[in-house]
C-alpha cells in the first residue's frame, strides 16, 4: 500500500528544469535510497515533498494523517549556537505559534527522554552541540525529527562527514527505525545502499526506480543484472556487487 505517490511532478527554477515528469510510489514500511548527480534534483524532490518548494505542476499524495520527519545535512546546522542537546531535540515539537514565555509540557519532555534513550544519547542531553562528534550530532538531529511521531522519515546525507564506526551505528539505527516507519535516504554512498534499502531511486530531473530483490540483498546477484544507462550515467558501475 502506497504511503506516498508522485505523479508527473515538474519543478523549475526560472527557466531551468529541476524536475521533469517524476512519477513514483513509495510503500508503507519501505526503505528507499535516493541517488543521483549533484544538481540532479534530489534535494529539490525532497523539499517539494516537504512543501518547501511549490512545483510547476504535478501531484504529491500522502496517505491520510501521515507525518513527515526531516533530518537535514548537519553542515546546515550552526555548531556554534549555544544550545544543549536536549533543547535541540525539544525544538522538534515546537508549535506553529509560540506564546511568550512558552515552555514544554511534562509529557513532551518525557517523550524527549524516551527518544534520547532509544538513540543512546540521553547522557549527552546537557552537552552543548558544538562539543559533539559528527556521529553524535547526527543522532541528535534524528532524535529531533522523531519528536512529532513521524511515520515517514526523510534523511539528507546522514552519514556525510562521520567516521566509519559512526556510519555503522547510524545504519543500524535506521534498520531498527524501518520496523516502525517508512524511510527515505539521500546518499552518495552507493556501495552501502544495496544491503540497506529496498529500493533505489536515481534522480536526474526524472526518476528511475530499481527494486532490489532478496537475492541482490543477500549478495547472490549483481545489483544491476542488466546494463542500466540513465542520461549518460552507467549506474551498473556505481551499484557494485554486494559484498565486493
């Protein structure tokens, strides 16, 4: 059952086409990896889903009562800002209109504790964000995105700039979150994706969808069994044999 469907989505920046006729469906509980060249429209696609960009035409349909959580790239986050881990996470539950002297309820604070415990960062709650490692900061941003109980979680390059151990921790965390929600992951780390996701979507103005079979995920097949050329890019060279 589709939780998100996109029909003939087109987005322009002035006279420049960013997305041209994107059509796809994402099922409930699916883990989707989005790849593509810089400037190909990956971030534009995500921002359009989030309602931050108005498309030229097309449709975006979400399952009724769907809630989207969004994890931006950590480079877009000011590490110098004097705010604690706990306060960053609580901002994921800010109301649309904030009253003067607004304070978070006991229930929201308790929920933030549950989220921090779940992600293994409760002991960091009083630490200033500039004191965190890249992997710790990513978990904080994921925790922030979980505060509104999303059933769709979109992550933009969550392992960029973190060490290998942190990458493994983040991937394991995402595998666990997949049991609870639909995941959409923008990534440049092509080799890791086949073992992690159910579907790979290549975006370069248009979207090209590649479902991964169990044989591929178990390393019994080459990820792309046929030569797959998309606008001059040979994806077979990027999607390496699993385990290689």
